C-alpha cells in the first residue's frame, strides 16, 4: 500500500535555503531543540523544496550532551558565520554555567554582523549576558523568570510563549519552539505552509506572542473559584512586599474569616501559609539560579530579617538557605 504525500505548492522557491545555526550548550533541553528542528524539516517535506537547512555548533566543535543524556555530534566550533544565518542558542537547566566567557564573546562578535539571533528555553539568559537584549522584549522559561528579572532589569521580560523584537527572538522552552518556528515559516512562505506543518505535528492550537506560557491560576490549582483566583494572583504579584490577608479579603469583597474558610476548603491550608510557600519558592529559585546574597534574597521575597527567613526556609525545606546554596554549587561543579 502506498500513500500520496500531500504537498504545498509555493509560488516562489528561494535560490538557496535559509540556514539555521543551532548552538548546543551542555545539558541543552532536548524537547525545545527537537521542536524547532522538526518544524523546519517538515516544512521542507511539505513544500517538497529545500527551504531550510541547519548545522549544529558548539564549544570545541566535537560533541555535546543534551538534558536526556544523549550525545550529539557537532558540525563546527564557534566560528565565523554569515549575516544571513539565523542563530539559535539552545539553553537548558544549568544555563549560567553553560554561558561561558567564550560563548558570550563569540555572540557579541557575530551580532555585529547583523544576523537574527534567538534563544530557546533558558538561552535568553545567554543573550542578555552578552548584552543582546538590552532595551528589548524577551521571554524565558517561567522557572527562571525571578532570577532573570533580578539580574537584567534593562530587558523587558514578558510572560509570552515566544517574543520577536527586531532581530532578537526568545522562547519560553518546551513546545513554544514550535510556535516560534511556525511564525517564521508563515512569514517566510505563507500561513498555508505553516498550518500544514502544524497539522503534521498534530499541533491543533497554534499560539502567538500574545499567549502566556503558564496555565491560568484556576487550571494550575485545579479550582475554578473567581475570588480565590484573584487573591492568589495578588499574592503572586506582591512577593517582595506582602499584603495582609485582611486587605486581600477586602479587595475581593470578603471577610477575613470567609477567606480563611475558602483556602482551607480548596487548598487545605491558610492564606498565610499559602503565601509563605509562594515566597519561599521564589527564594529557592533565586538561591539556585543567582549569585544574590542570602540577605538580598530574603529582602526580595518579603522577609525583613535574615534570621526569620532562615527559620521559615528550614521549616519548609528542612535545610538552611546557606546550605541550599552550597549544595547546589557543589552539584554544578561536578
């Protein structure tokens, strides 16, 4: 049995394919990378034309290991590129360690030629370190958002699944690479081809740069109570300067006792406890992802004194902030 492969006939086939240079850093996220490259491959297949080509680059030019432990063979070291290339840095879990001085210097040098440069997953950190996102809009995986905002206040960080600002592109990671690539394919060769690529990927809901990367509060907590959602949003937006439960209750038209009962019923904890857990979660992110002092982490998360912060942190995570920082640093150095 044979199947007729569907194709999209394009009016204008480029003289040469658009080349993507995927810069793979150690421990890069496989899903984010694969989502991007598969969209390009399928675009070639669906158009029956060589619209895109790609090569893999990285420090040393030999091999690099992804987040799933698979080793990839590189095509080239960090060498000279063309201004027509589209450069995509593929980030991962230990992006601070992977953002080496050599990588940053290479990025700055190549950026002067004027190519399109993007960062997948956490690689917005690498671009920002190189100064390539100054004064621009960008996005990054939500787990790295707190540390990024603390370190790069000259970048306008969004919550979008992807952003394009001039010749700079960033994605939030995971399947958001598909959305970025579909946008590129549509801009290059039309929406019909982009839609066909999405269908081939069984990707039925194409997101734009207006879509946010995290689930809504009701979906995340599994509760669809409008007032509870509003209170949790207030908590998430006011970590550095916490608001009292009584004031939040008043804002949503409830008594403090009603708010207490609402949290107990749906989340099995008090508003105060839930708020504390949010603040401690941000504190842990900052400890693991930045070089901020423990005192500054405490202040950024609404703790007036380091001793109170340490006491609360130990009660929740069964370790002190100092030990957490030390343990994480030891793991990174292995």
